[in-house]
C-alpha cells in the first residue's frame, strides 16, 4: 500500500500539465430520457474554457450522439441493430455539436468536430494527418471535439464507449493527462451504493485484484472495465489518468490543482 505522500506527489505533478484529454460519457451530458441536457453542456464548457484561459490545451472526447439521437426518434427504439444505432448517431451528432458550439462560443472559443474509426489509428498516413490536424487546431486556440464515427463504423466491438478512443488520442498526441468524467466518483472497492464500499483514490498499478473490481457489476459496454483498459494504455506510455465525477462542477480545475478527487492511476514511468 502506497503512502499518502506518494499519491500527493503524483497528483502534484498534474499541475504542470500543458495538454489534457477529457473524455465525457453520455450520462454526463443527457437527462434520464436521453435528451441533451444543455445545462450540463454549459457547465462542462465553462470548465473547459477556464482551462483554456489558464493556458492549458484541451481535447474533448465526447460520447452522447447515439443516446441523444435515439431520444429524438424514440418510436424506432425497437432494437439495438447496428443500422439503427448508426442512424441515431447521425441524428444526435448534429445536436451534440450544435450544443457544444453555442456553449463554447459564449466563452469566446470555437470548436471543431473530428469523427474517428479504428482505421484512423491503424493507417500510418491517416494517423499522421490526424495528429497534424489536432496540433493545428490547438495552435489556433480551437477546442477539438472527438467522437467515434458511429455512422459508418460496423465493428460491433467498437472503441468501448470512447474510453479506448480517448486513450488512443492521449497516447498518440503525447498529452500530459487523461481525465475520464463519469457518473461515479472513481473506482470503488465494490458497488458504490453499498454500505462499507470505499473509493480507491490512488492506483499504483493495475493488478488482477484491481481488474476484478471492474468485472460483473461494473463490466459491460463503457463500464469500469473499459476505463481500466484506457488507464493501462496511457500508464504504459508514461501518462497519468484520473476517473472523476463529471457532475461535480469545477472538478477539472481541482484535478489540475493536485487536489485529492476521483481515482488517479499512476503511470508506469515518469515522463
């Protein structure tokens, strides 16, 4: 068991982050019916704009297209066939980007949409073009907003609710930190709603014991299992990751200030 001082040393290092990738899940952007919650978008954009004004580069990986699109055409929610999900994504992506565009414009920033598939990372030429585009957008002061291109992706495994996608972006861009905003405070020793369950604030390494915490109750598409996979990817590249509750306004600033919030995964080697 690592000491509090070792955890704090790891957290203090986040203060020097110059480029941060933030991933936000569907539940952190929508209401119970799946409709886009514009107040949640507004609060998230407020946080992103604060980081920008402090000189921190930000790349946002956002879910929510399928969920918001499904809410618009709820009469067609008979099953989860891939063509239907692709159609939902095409509808919802427009709504999602409009919401981000309007909210960030109020803060004085522009956004750019980038939709990706696995092939964009497998193909060396396409990956190079992607990284060039992202770096150029960042140099312009624009916030890139990335999502999986669900309208053409037919791989049923997919990225894993964008957790894996955010890790791929983080590693390839050489970012200083990945923050995954969820609807829970972090990684728990069990069901967060059960008595006696505690939050694990510091993970030195992803051991089999830690992996077991992500199985069953927390497993599934976009669950804690994919978040641990993302943590392993960025940690192996020497990059820390934090899972935190996106409903807590100001959480990004607290993380970058070194405060003990969420669960931090320490990288294998210092960068």
